[in-house]
């Protein structure tokens, strides 16, 4: 018998009360991408007043970093973990920010904080009990012409990792969270020549940033001990986006010339005969990404 949405939400909230994610993490590749594209979103507003929502802000790393660079923009971070919000508030106070505030709230419920021009939902949606409900709530908060940055786990790229999480759950059994964490660290760093990390990070594991991150207990807990995770494939994500009155405007880290992924002339010709949607799905099957980082906007019929 599956758990109810309320039970899942409770477990996830309890997890983040113990594990204050993301904690102290260096800026990674996707963070740099967000920084560049966020600047484009701000510039497109031509100086108009701008409100930004960080939905599932955790310890406030992203909100604080952006609020420092954009003092004229109003930022709001929302999260259901009081412990994480306490750290976020301390970060903001330490930085002397007056344009950033935080609110304790559940993204499964309609947000009562008004509408926003830019919404960030980064590494959050796949941990919610009902992704469609959460994304619809965010869509209802997005102003016409607004931008929604979404980062969500990919089913294909995390398949081997999902097997490792299942194996680790068998090994830890009924261990308490405090007992399970050192076991998870031993598993991640000392099993099968570190194959659990290879399965998750691939060649990126050689990157110095990842070398620092994957020894962090907070990261280990989030990746190997999280109580609820629902990765999606691109076909599922596109349907979810459409169902919530949104449209895909850009998929990061994908070459604009999609046919370039098929250097064989016969295969490229077959690829080009596919519909635009099926081309994206075909690339998803080819590349098997570990995550999707996308820019969304209101669908034309949903505008206004």
C-alpha cells in the first residue's frame, strides 16, 4: 500500500529538519548556467519591478547569492523545513540583505505570496509527493511572460543510482538516521571501487568541485538516504509541463543543432523526419541525462 501525499510530505520535511541542504557548497556548472540566464531574464524586463520566488530554497544559497547581485529585485524563499530556513535567514542577515525574505510554507498548498516574474524550483520537484500539484501551484504564481527555472532528476541517468539506493536500504535496514549516515558514506566511498559514485557522477567525479562535494555528509545523505525521490524521463516531464499550462522554452546543455548528435547521414535524415517533440525524446533516449535543467514560461493559451 502506497503512502499518502501527507505521509510523504511529512517524511521529507523531517529529513530536511535533520539534513540542512544544500549547506556550504561551491558554485557548480549548473549554478554558473543559472547565473548567466537569470541575468538574461532580468534584462528582458527592461528595468520593470521584479519579484523572484525561490521555491524550496533550503538553506538559501541561491537566493542569497542572487539577492547580493540584484539589490533592486525583491526575493522570497519558501521552504517547509524550519531548520533550513533558520540557516537561510542567518545567511541573509550576515550579508546585510534587505531585499530577501523567507517564508515557511508547503509547496503542495497554493501559495499566498502573490505573483512572481521569475520562479526558481531547483532540485525540489522530484522530492514532492505530487509533482503535478506543485508545478501547477507555481504556474498559478507566475506572471504573464514570466520565467520558471526548473531542475529535476532524470530517470534514465539515475537508474543505476536508484539500484544503489535500494541496495543501501537493504544494508542499513531499520538503522536510525544517525546510524545510517556513516554506513551510507562507507557505501558511497568504499564499495566496488567507488562504483556507486561512478554510477551517479560518471566522469564528472573527476572534477575538483565534485570531489569536495561528495565527501560532504549533507550531500551523501541527500543523494543516498533521501526518503522520497521520483525521477522523470523527458516524455513525462514534457507532459507534466503541458498539463500545468507551461511550455518548454529552453533545455540547458543541449546543442541547438539537435541533428548534430547524429553524424551518420542516414540516421540524421531519419531523425529530421521526427516531430520536434519526438526529436527531444529521441535525444533523451540517446543522452540519458542525470537531470533536466529547463527554462519554462506560460503556455500561450494560458497567458493572461
